[in-house]
């Protein structure tokens, strides 16, 4: 599964990296990022889905 964050939608609330720090990080300005190529292991898939469901702007996309 791959995860991405649309930087045009992200407002920097931080809910993604607070709820799933193994999947998401924050940049220097507090906006969410997905490190690496966005590939998420099966053990972290539920964390990624939870973060996506709780993103106020729906800036997180999950595919695969």
C-alpha cells in the first residue's frame, strides 16, 4: 500500500503524524509528510487508514 499527502490540501494540523508517527512525519513548517516512497508495511496499514480518516482536509491518499 502507498500513502501520499497532497501539499495543496494539507493545513498542518498534525493529526497524521501524531496518530501514526511510524507512517508520517512533519516538515520544518509542521506540514505532514510521508517519508521515502510512501510504501507502508502491512503492520502499519491500519495506522495509515486511521490517519487518513481523521484528516480534516482529506489530504491523505491511500492506494494499493
